[in-house]
C-alpha cells in the first residue's frame, strides 16, 4: 500500500491529512525560493555528501535524479558519480515500485517529469547492494521519520536496503522538523543532509 492509502491502518485517514498539510506547506516554501538560493543550497548539499563519501572506502551509492526544485539539483547524479564506486539511479515501474540502473553519464526523460538512466535494469533488489542510499524527502523529523510525495515508492525500496547501509535524505533549511506523522509501513532514514552538513537522526544518531 502507498503511504497515501487512507485504508492502510485504523486512524490512517487523520495521519494522511496531517501528511498532506505538511507536504503542502513545505512544497509551497520550496517554490518560493529563488533560483539563486536553490543553486547555492544544492551545491552545499552535494559538497556535504561528497565529503562524507571521500572519507570512506569506495562504495555503491543509490541516489536519485532530482526534479526541478527538489533538493540536490539537476546536477546531483553527475557530481555524485565522481565520488561513488558505482552510482545507481531509480527507474519507476508501472506498479510504482523502483527498479535501478547504473548511471553512465546520461539520463532520459521519462513519465511524470522524471529523468532516468537509459541502460540495463538491475532489478528492484539492486538497492540492497548500496552502502549509501540517498533518498528524496519533503521533510524528516528528529526521529528519522521521512515524509515523501505520497506514492509509496521509496518505502518499498527502503524495505530492501541492507542492514548496515546508511540512508540519508536531502533537505532544504526548515525541512528538518520536530515531528512527521507516520504509519507502520513508513521507513525511517538514518540522517539528513541539510545546510551543508550530514546530521544523523533517530537510530542513526
């Protein structure tokens, strides 16, 4: 079930409404940022992730190709590729699950405004090979609870992440909040990248 399904568990309707309200507030604030502000924030986010990777042994990284206005910026895959042993990017399947493909330097336009690597697919379980998983988020709280866009794709993917791997979400200032409404199927992150640094949260702290 997706995180937007009001029949998922008792009380899920109220949680869904709270998620929707928080999502609308954050996305509205993102749209209000100037292009120059976003570019500077995106550069700081990528620099922080690159620095984190450079202090560790080369590893497979599963990340994403941000949509316009999404933290990380359009250049995120290209910049990460130089710091990852191997970079996997998601490919959205018709059932909203995520397949993965290796980034080879180019991306193709796909449905819903997404950009995806055009190469061979590695399967939904490929995310389990990643030592670092970088996920998009609308907001994250101090317990590590992540608010996504509501489709449930990343909750499915995060259920397959290997034990011992690190999951980080990229955020703009103001998007690390005290509390994100959650349901049992929501998967937490271990840390956030915000304001130019990696901050561990929840179990990751």
